[in-house]
C-alpha cells in the first residue's frame, strides 16, 4: 500500500492559468477517463472506499482508495494494472475492501472525464506533484463540472506542501475541499444535494494524538463543505450548519487544549470565532423571523373590509412595515456572511487549520509525546468529567444567574455536547446510558438557548426598527417583544427542570 498526503482545492476554471503560472516544474498532460464501481447497495461507499477503473497514458489501472489512514490528509491506496473494463476480483480480495464487497456483484455507478495537467515541483527539499483537473462527472444523464487543484507531497516535510498552498492562495482563490471526486460522483448519481459527510470513528484503543487528527479532519470537512453550501446556495439551514461547524471545531481545540496550546492553534481558534461571529447576525434574524415574526403574521385575523376595524388594519400595516425592515436587515446580514465565506481570510483559515492538524508543533514536540501517546479513552474521560462537573456546579442556582452567566453556562453545555458526540465512540459499553446523557445535555442546552434568544430579542427588534426609522415598524417591534419577563420566567422554569435531569444523568464513560 502506498501512502499519500495531498490537499485538494476547488477553483474557478478561469483561475487555472494564474495557478499554472505559479507552478514551475516538469509538465505532463493526460486525459483520464474513469468508471467507479460499487455493489447495488453501495457497500464500498458505506465502508469508506472508492473503487475505479481508469484509462490513461500508462494503460488501464484499478485503484481502490480508502478514507484517512493516518494523517489528516493521508489516504490508503491500492493500485494495479488491469486488462478488462471490469474490476479484478482477485486484486480486490487482497485489500481491506474485500469484506465490504463479500462476493456481491460490482456495477458502474458514475464516470469521470478529466483532462489533467501535472507539474512536478522541487521546493525547499520537498517534491510535490501539482495536478490541475478540468472536466466533468457523468451519472445517469446528469453532469457536473470538475475544476480542481491537487497538491500531493511525494517527498519532504509536510510544511512545504502547506507553504506552497498559501503561496498559490495569495494569487488565486483556492477553496479547500475534503470531498473526493468519488463522493461528488455518488451524490450526482443518487441525486443528493450534498454528499455524505465522513464522521470520525474512534476505537477504544486509539491514542490521543490519533483521536485529535481524526476528529480534526472530520471537523475541517464539515467546515469546508458547509462553507461551500453557503457560497453556492445560502439559506437559514446552511448558515446555521456553517456556524455550528465553526463552533464545533473551536470546541474540539478547546477539549484538546493540552495539545493545542501553541500560537498557531490559537490563531485557528480566533479565526473560527471570527467566522461564527460573522454569521451571527444572519442566524439571529433567521431565528427571530421564524419564531416571532412569521407566527405573528400567520395568526393575524383575516382582513374583513366590511368590519372597518381600524385597530386590526393598523396592526397589519405595522407588522408589514416591521417585516420589510427585518427583510432588509436579513439581506444585509446575508451579504456580510457571504463576504466572509468568499473572503481570502476564510480561505486562509482552512489552509492554516489543515496545516496545524497535519504538521503543527503538537505533532513533533517531544514535550507533548506522552500526551499524544496517551490512550484517548483516558484523556476523554478526564475531559468529559471536567466539563460535566463544571456545569453541575455552575447551574445549581440557575434562577440566580443573570443573562450573561446563563449564556456562558449554555456555551459550556454546548462544548460538553460536542465533546460527547466526538468522543463517545471511545466508550461503547453503555450505549443506552450514553443516549440518555446526550438527550439530557441537549435538552439543557436547548432550554438555555431559548432563554438566551429571549434575552436578545428585544434588543434585536429595537435595532432593526431604529435602522429603518419607521414608527409603524417600531410599534410592531415593541408589541412582538412585549411580555418578555413573563415568557422568561416560564423558560427559566423549564431550564431548571432540564438542569435537574442533566445533573442526575449517569456517566457513560
């Protein structure tokens, strides 16, 4: 088995010349046509494999690729020459995918037609192959364009790979992607809006360093895929997904802070916070519109011209004026969110996060060797205990906490929930207990979230109304947020109940 470390970027087709101009090295141009195979129920895909037969300059080859097999961008690869257009079952039997196939028939799923320009680059003692792919995916009459740049480290230090990526990103908009052509092809063949996201699966015997890389790769995958979703088709669900991805990645670095204490990790955390904050206004407006303004519109009395009810008509006009102001604020917030996702700053964040996960100081610092090698289950148990105990302590007198303290308690609850989702696989002995614990943590987080939303709604409505300078909008804003104190009391009682359930939930680790 060969071991490869590579980065892949989505690029605009018109940027290809600018990219090639920065890549000096021996060039080759090839046409690569491939067909991907799987069982009828896509057992290979579910097991994390991609199997293709590719025709190229050096003949026909069968290639099996696996998901990450070590580093954040390392993948397992088994490649052999074949004669026919169908997969060679004997070759496949000698790979880890044999168990997934289990003798089932393999059928074509999709095809790729790609023109590849490669440059072999010598830089700072490293050898890097750059491959510029342009073409299309084809599946069942559907087509999707391919325009990608891959940088593969053939020899040398991984940092050189990331330095080259940063240099290229300064001259062309490179969007880091962890989605393979195989996954894009499956999504096209099955009519999926988005491909399956690869979740990290931790085994009880994993080391802490291995767990961090596996979880970090999944976090970066979610971040890049969610950003691409916002970039191509923004909407409330996609903005929320990206914001959660940024916060979950940041929480992961916090959980592993014993390894993530260097300045490079701190910079990644700071940039993840910047991204989440840039999406905050859009998300808050989405929630306000869905939970407050839209229900008010739907519950309005039907207009009755004969009744000549001036009060009802005034309220309807005020609600419409406020809705117009909300739409204007939402449009502006989405523009700012889009600018953040399209910015060089976000693209740099993705590369810097990848570089830290693969070649950051924590990977080689001898002072951290014992922590890296420590059983991940031991590390996770201590981290989960610490987060759980802090929440139980700080939430004992929930009614006495102010909005700011409740907000911090909610953040701690969210970090615990993310940590449980990430690290729970290390503790397979009590699945039911784990389900109950996760449910209790989620209920507490949701209850505190409603309290937090309630505390901020009056200010949000006031700011929106003042920005449009329409008295009718201000009237509707005040009316919709009136009675906040009564609703807060009810929500606080629910949060207290959720806290009691959480405090009584048994540990599963």
